[in-house]
C-alpha cells in the first residue's frame, strides 16, 4: 500500500438495511484508505453485497451516514456512481458483442472523450488486444473476468468494488487477476472486494468479516488470526477417520478437519487442546503423531461464523 494512502475513500458508520422484517445490515462501520485493498468476507446472506451496494449509491440505507470518495452516501449517490467501478459476480456484458464492441458500448455509456483511443488503450492494458474481435459469449471464465475488469476500470474510477469476482475461475486466471488488482492499487486505485476464498483474503491489505449483518472482525490477516486466540494441533498418521470421530466433543476441541492424510484440530486453549489430543491418541492406540500447527484464516472464520450464528439465534429468541 502506498505511503500516501492516508486519504479516507470510504468512511461510513451505523449503516443499516432491512428487507421486510429481516435486518440484513446492522450498524456497520467501515473505513478504507486510498490505494488500499480491503477484503470483505462472510458467509452467504451475511450482508456483504447489500453493504457494497449502499456504499456505491446503488441502494439507499435505512439508517447510518458516511461518505464515499468525499460524497455523502445519502444525498450524493449520483456523483458517487460516476467515480466507482463495480464488477459483479455474474458476467453482465453482452455475449453477442465482441470484446471491443462491449468496451465501446461501455465507453459510450460513460460518454468518454477520445472513445476509440480509450478502448484501444484499455484492450492493451488488460491484454485483450489479440482477442478484441472475439464474441464475449465464446470466452472462457478467465477471459470473461478480464473483460469485465476492463469495463469496470475503463473510465478510470477512484474506487473499484468487486463482488465475488473470481467465482468459477481457474487458479491461473485468479492469480493473474490479483496481480492486476495490485498493480491498479499501486497506482492509487482503492479496492473493496468481497470473496469466499481464503487465499484471496490473504492477498488483501486488510480484511473485514461480516456475519448476520454485523462486523465481527477486522484488521490484517495476522491481526485477525492473533485476536482469535486459537491454537492448532496437527495429527499425522493413523486412522484419521476414526481419530476425527474420537476427537470431536472432547474438552478444548472446537474443530476437527481432515487435510489429506492429516487432521487439523483447533481450540481456544492450547494446553487443554494438546492434552485432549494426546489422551485420544493413547486411548485408541493410534499410531498418529501430534505436533503444534499454525492456525489458518479458515479456522478463524469458521469459529467466527459459529459464534455469530449462536449470537444471532439468541438475539432472535433462539430461532433458526
């Protein structure tokens, strides 16, 4: 992130939104600085997309206030839209137009000056020139993603909002996509991205985790993992299926997950966790061997989701 990235691009507080009786976003606060890539994470239905749409002026909040790009999100939504690039999860361009024709269409919508030059430069910058005459509908997922990104940044927005941008895209295309995102951010573009992928979250400068409409964690990946106070023990060898069944429900053990021929066992008390694992290995006569492991971001998010589910159930009188 640039040293000059002190300018607040997004600053919102108390953001709320309900659809009927269901409060989808509840008292969300968020600050994002210029040139920063912030990952917005959470389970399906957590309120991520609704929050993003309110930030960029596509949806009016029921409550709360704040600014985006210096404009009031309540009264200046139209001005925000002109300065934002928004890439949705679903490909939303025209399958029966070529790559160049799609970009030309978007350039017309934004009434961009020197339209042909802008389209040509965008094709070159995103590596699309050789395919410019190919119909969008015939592109693979990775190339569609690249075209969608090109359309989102062609008008040189100051803020780029990405809503599950790499769903269904192969690992190579995802890596190339993120290389481009970091290049854009280095040039001063601010990026807010919602994602389900833990490796993508780790590529962000900071992450914000939202569940049941509430922000439940924020910070760098290292800060979020440290704040969880979780410990991990890795068990290698033995009958992992039988071990997993024996470990579940033991004192200090919250999660048991297989990773290849190993088990990752997670809990909040390192000493109690290790004692329970050792007890199970001894009781079962397993040939497995335990060692201390590193807690992953996925482990933390599973715990956060479980805690948020319990809190939401309690807040709704125990309803599911």
